[in-house]
C-alpha cells in the first residue's frame, strides 16, 4: 500500500513539472512567424507537386540549346516552364537554383532532380515564387523518378534558410 502512495505522489510531482515546463516554455514560438525577428523574411516551406512549380531554365554551359532540351524534359515532368534562355556567366558545377522566400519549398523539390548536387542561391529580396534553374557544365541529365523519390527521402523536409522564418501554414 505504501509503495502505491509513493508512486502516486511521484506521478503528481512529475505532472506538476510538465505543466510548469509547458507554461514557461520560452521557445514555443521559436521557428514560427510569431517568433520571427523584425526584418527577417517569411519563407514558404511547402513541398509542392511538379504541376505547381514554376521555373525558368537558363543555359550556363558551353553546349548551345541545352536550356531548351532540359526545359522540355521539365515540361514532360509537369513543371511550369516560364522562361528559357542563356546565362551570361558560365557555371562549372551541375546547376544553380536561384529562388526567393516564396520558392524555398519548390527549390527543395528541384534539388532532388539534381540529386542534391545543385548549388542553392537564396535571394531574400525576390518577390515571385519562380525558381531559376541555371545549368552548369557539370550537368548531365535530370534524375529518374525513382532517383528523385530516393533523393527527397535523403533530403528530408525543406528547411528555412539562415535569417528567415517559416511562413504560417494555412489549414
């Protein structure tokens, strides 16, 4: 009987500690728009479907017409290709993804199509949700559907870039 009273008393004490910790939690708004420092942009972390992702495709390689063929490949995968053209400055790597606060989740999806080998170039002042895909000399081809799915699993959930906060999610 005495052991039962002791266990009950310990349970009540533990419950009091939990309630106090939750009430005094100073991090409850950390990582949300409500806890965002002034001047930090809110970013959209929603992982979109291909049909909802807008992209511009630019060629920064030595191969003429590369952006057009890759843009067609993206269109076949249901992406919304807005612009196709050439980039003035060459890129040595696989690709560069340029995006603003509204394009963070879309850029995360696109990273998987380059097996996480694309450089990310976050532009905090950018106002649209379009992602610029700049193809570099290291680019060979887009990942297959299976590779994209595996890469997304490896990448995990989209994360807010430094000095930004996640946008509230509409329910």
